[in-house]
């Protein structure tokens, strides 16, 4: 910048064109540029001052040539300013303008570069400043750390000093302690010595005292007993003899022995208990270990060695178990050894399990990652859906229930209820059918019984008729003089049969079988003839008190049961009722038959 | 509970006969024998001077009354009231007097421990045992009464002599490895003799009956050592209380330490129950302070107390002993096993108001009884695991695994329980005051009764 200004005076100071020209010719291009730019600006005629003017009316042509030269040197040789008229003051405008334009362009470019350079310089200066600041800071830091270091050194030194003093203190203290200990020891020894001396003196005094007492024959020393007591154990006191001494010894040893025996017994018991526990433990260990180990062995190949070992151990264990009861030392050793081995095995096994567990855990964790998220999600979605469905289902059910509770019986529910009722009725009917069937079965059975009884009765009737025939014969024969005696015997013989005669009649009436009725008829025919001559059977029975009187006979035509039961009315009523029901049953059974058909 | 009326006694001399039938008390120079159940006076004997010691013979037939100042011992027979016996130790003086286990010999220790004189009531014979050692417990009879162990000192060395009580035959005589023998005690089965050194050295030696050294135990060196030693009734444990406020328990097989019970000032053990006695003074209104009420007796001023269960941690009051004085009040000085050997009660001297009960099965602290004042005396029920203790006030305290009660002694004029003695049946208790005594009979099992209640219930007066 400064240069720019300085050129101006140079240029202006040049009084002489020639000299300036030469000097300008040697100028650097930048200077020329500046020079040119300086003149390119105030080119308007109105603005330039005469004093500082480069070109005047007089020197146009040298100016032009100079400028051309300059332009040439600038590399703008193509442009050549010419005077419009040789020797005239005017310029041809086009080349001059072109040259000016070119110059202006160059100037602008230069200005731009200048600006950039200025900026760069600014930047550089700022960075420089920054650097300087940094530098100073670092210098400060360095100084500080150096100072710190020295401080630390100082403290270290001080501490070392302290340690030294403390060590010396400790040493002195130790010495002190040693000294004190020595003092204590010496005092203790002195004390013990003195104590011993005093004790000796005391014992001497005691000796002397007792001697004196003995010498003085202390009269006061006495026992005054009214009469001597017997020993508490009732024995008499005895002299001290060697035998007594021996017996005392013996007793002492006896008591000692018994004590030892007792303690030994208790120890034995304890030992046995412990052994039992050990054995139990061992057994359990073997039990626990054997199956799993085998499986684990299968799993891991490198366990074969161990397998061999464990087999050996088991053998040892077995043998120890055998010999354990002998409780010799050998066995004990074996037992403890085997227990120890088993325990080791168990521990190994546990460790293995632990590691396996951790592995499994890891696997599980990895598996979790392996399971694709989509399937998981799908599953979840499905489950959610299901849950939703279930919820809906429950909800509808609840709603229905609510409806049923809330609303009065509308048609639908009425129909539903009806359905319910019919169902119920059906159930009831079924139940009744079952009952009827049962009753029917009963009835059939009864009928069967009845028919059987009828058959039996028929047979009996036949027999009765025969009897009667014989009896009639006897009646006829009664006309003979030995009547009375014979009749007696015969009535006796028929009494048993007579009981059954009544039902017989009834059966005939109820069954109303033509064959039987006919027999009845045949049977009845002889009756009137008999009644005329001899008392009727009924009469006879009545006299013999074998059948009830007329009232019962009146009942007789009602049915077989009432007659057979010779007991009271209640029973009879019950029976009759049952019979009535039987009749009903038959009706029902018919219905059932119909049902079964349909 | 039933409280009898109050009787006079002096010098805390009151003993129940070994068979439990009679109660002998001394009042000045008179000896009164009462029936235990009715407390009726059965016999009354008059001695020559104020009685300073009284003891029953093992067969409950004779009573020994010693008058130490006069050097006299008088023996009375319960069966023959006119029978009398007087033993005069003469100018040599009398320090202590005791029965031999057979009840037919009296062992008098003369002054300065010059000798022990053995007087036979059967033959009037007298024999001397020289050189008895003056120590904490220098003489002990085995439980079965067969043997007597005696600590002796000759030529500045400790010896133990074992005598057969039957005829005072010297069975064994051996030197012990002690600096200064402090005491000896037979195991209850009579086969092991525990011998311990004086407090200057922690050393416990175990000798067999025949004088063989079975084992030696020493917990530490230099500082003050053994304070007390007690066998469990089963002979299974040997508990050693020492100045370091610990109790060490040795087993009877290896004679090694099984466990040690510490007595910390702060109880953090959550398994132990800490019973704390809480006193409550009844509020006395101004109108109550009329002359009438005061004349009624001091019961008005008696405080009521009850037990509270404190949750851990519990801080226990500790008195720091004066280091300049001899026999510092620190360490475990009292040990007592329950009759079934299940529990051990201990008292640490610098925590005088606290009794510790340890479970010997689990080897753990079972209960801690913190009293308001220093515990004077505690004793186990001879039949049940039940501990009775007194603190010199008008209350009796009982502990059992079921709980803890305090019982007020309902007497006029304030009965201060200084000491107590169980009857051998465990059904009654003799409470000794300063000048009085009374019998306390259980009409129902108090503690079993309280076991149904919350364990810290206070039962006052006539329960």
C-alpha cells in the first residue's frame, strides 16, 4: 500500500518525461500496474488537475507511445492506442477504450487477489495470536507442574523424615518395653522370691506355733461328748492296716474303672451312631451317584478312566461294608476312604451338574434368541385372539343370563321353559315306566306263583277227592257197628288236608278254568247227598275248629290271599289293596306295551 | 404362692436339713429347729455364744454350731435333745468348721490355716492334717462322700492330698503344676479333680482320682485369670469364669474348650430374650400422706416392678472397675448350672444387675435378666430349670424358660431379700432378709402358671 503512495511522488516529481520513462521501463509489472491503475481512474478530462497531469496538450504523442509501450509490456500488445490524427491532440477512441477496459479488468482482478491476501493475512495473524496464547498457557502449566513437583518432593522428604523419627521413636519404645518387661520380670522374680521367703517364714512361724501349742499342752483343746455315737453306716471303726490301704486302693481303682467303662460305653454308643450315619451317607451317596454317573459317562467320553476308578471304589466300598461290622481298624480305614472317595465323586458330580446347569442356562438364553420373533408374535397373537374369544363367549353368556333374569317371560323363553317342562315330564314318565316295568315283573312273578299254586292245588284237590271218596266210603261203611272208632281215626288223618281245601275252592272260582269248574261241579254234586245224611265238610271242620266261622267264609270269595291269611283284618286289607294295584299295573303295562310298540 | 409369717434370724444362718424335713435357724446364741411344713418349733438349743456358723450333718440328725470368736463348736442332736457335744479348739483359734460327709466327724480349720483338726464323734479321736493351703476353695468332698481333696502348701509348692473319708487314710498325695493354687473341685461323678491357679495366672488342671494329670487348660497369659470354676451336674461340662468377662466351657472327653460365652455390654443377639425390670412408683397423692397411711407400713413406698422384653440391641449398664484397686470388680464370678445341666446362669461383676442364662444344648444365650439393682444371689430350683434371684429389695424374681416374674413379698415393714435357699423338693423357698426369714410355698406352679400368660407379666403379692 505504501508503495502505491510512494510511486505517486516519484511519478509526479519527474519533471522530465524521458527520465520517468526510463525509470518506468525498469519498473516491476506490479508497480506499473499500480501506476497504470492510478492513471486509469482520473482519466476524465474534467477531473484531472493540470499540475499532476501525466498528459498535457504538448506531450500527447509521447504519452501515447509510452502507454503503448506500457501496454506492450503488460502483454496487451494487440491493443494499440493511436492518435486520431498524427500530431493532433485527439485519440482514436476504440483502441483506447479497449485498453482501458483491459486495464480495468486487470485492476479488478488485482483488487480481488489483494483482498484475498489481506484476508489470509488476517487469518494468519489471528492464528498466530492463538498460538502465542496457547504457548504462554502451556508455559504457565509447565511452571505450575514444576512447582507442584517440587512441593511433592518437599512433602515426601518431610514424610521420610517423619518416618525416620517415628522409627526411632518405635525403637525407643521397643527399648522401653523391653526395659519394662525386664523390670517386670525382675520385679516378679523378686516378688516371688520375697513371697517365697515370707511363705517360708510364715510356715516356720506356723511350725513354731504348733510346736509351742503342743509343748504348752493346751488344756483347752478338748472334745466333750455326752456319749459316743455309732458310725453312720453302723460299722465299727477299724485300725489302719495294710489291708485297709489295699482295699482303699482297690476301691479307688474300681470306681475309676467303672467311670472309664461308663465313658467308654457312651463313646462306643456314639461311635456306633456315627458309623451308622456314615454308612447311611455312603449308601445314599452310592445310590445317588451310580445311575446318574453312568448316564453322564455315556455323555462324556473322557470319563472312562473315572469309571474304572469308581468301579474300584465301589468294590472297596462293598468290601468295607462287609467288614464294617467287625469294626477293626482296617475296615474303618476302608470305610473312611470309600466315604472320602464317594464324597469326591459327589463333589465332582455336583460341579459337573453346576457347569451343565450353567450351560443349559446359556443354551436356553441362546435358544430364546433363536426362536424367531415372528412365530413368537404369531403365537402371542393367536393366544390373544383365543383369550378374546373366550372373553366374548363369557360375555354373551353373562348377557343371556342377565336377560333371563331381567326380562319377564317372553314367548321365546316360554317356549324354552315349555321345552324344559316337557323334558322334565319325559323324565318323570321314564321314571314311572321304570317303576311300572318293575311292578309288572313282580306281577308276572306273582302270576307264575299263582299258577304254580293252582297246579299244586289241582293236584291236591285230586288227592282230596280221592280222600273224600275214601272218606265217603268210610261213611258208608260207618253203617257197620264199628263206626265210631273208625271215624275217629279217619278224621284225624284228614285234618291236615282240610286246611288246604279252602283255597282249592277259591282257585277254582278265580281262575274259572272250565276244566276245574267241571271238577268242582263233579265234586259238588255229591254234597247235598252228604248233607242230608252226614254233617257237611264245613260243619265238620267247624266242629273241629279248623276253619273260621261264617264271617270269614263270607270273605272267602274275595280272594285267595285273604283266606290263606288266617290273621287279622289289617293284613287282609293290605293284601287286597295290593291285589287292586296289581289290576292297575296290568293296565299300565298295557300302555307300556303300546309305547314299546310305537 | 403362700408366704409364711416372718421369723427372726441372725447372721443369715438358716438351713433346711438335707432330708428336707426341718429348718434350722440361729437367733443370736439360740438354735431353733422347726418343722419345715408347719414351721412349728420342734427343738430349741442354747449355745454358749453368738453362733457364727451352723450346718446340718448329712443324715439330718445333728447340727453343728460354730462360734469362731470363742474357738468353740457345739453339736446338737435332733433325736436326743439332751445329748450334747462341745469341741474347744483352744488358744489356736478357729477359722472354719464343717461336717465330714459321714456326719460323724468335724473338720475344724484353725487360724492361720495352721492345721485341720478332725474330730471324731464316734471315738472322740482327734487327728491333724498339717499344711492346709489358705485359698479360695482348698477343701472339697466328692459327691458320694468317699473322698476329700485338700490343697496343701509345703516348701512353696502346691500339693493335693486325697483322703478316704471313711478312715482318713491318705490315698494320694501329689504336687500340682500351679504357681499358686486357687481352688479345687471334684467332678460330680467323683473321678476328676479340677484344680485352678490363683487369679494371677489362667491355668486349669484336671487330675484323675489317682493323681494323674489328665489335661491342662490355659486360655491366655499375663492378665488376671480364673475367677470361678463350676462343674455341670452331669460332669459333662466344666465352666470357667474369668476376669476377661468370659465363660469358657470345657468338655469331659478331650478337656478342650467347646465354646465361650461372652458378656458384651451391648446385646445384639436376636435369639436371646432380654427381660428388663421396670420399676414403677405408685403415685402418692397429698391426702394419702396422712399419718395413718404412713403408720400402716412401708409397703406404701414399695415400688412395683415388672419385666419388659427389650428388642435388641440392648445396652447394659457397665461399671468400670478401678484399676488401682486389688480384686477388681470385673469378670465372671458366679456360675450356676441348672439341675438338669440344661442351663447355665452367670453374673459378670461389672454388670452387677444382670444375670445371663445360657442354653447348654445350643450353646447360646437364652435370656438376660436386667434388674434395677445389683443381683445379690441367684439359685436354681433343685428339681426344675427355674432360677430364683434377689436383689436386696422386697421382691423375689423367678425365671424359667417359659418366662420371668417378679413377686412382691407382702410383709409389713419391708422385707429385704438378701439371700434365698430352695427346699430340696423345689416346692418352697426360704427367703432371708437382714434379720428375718420367711418361707415361701408354692400352692401352684407359679412359673408354669405364668407360662400361659405373656412371659413378662408382673405378679404381685399373693398369687
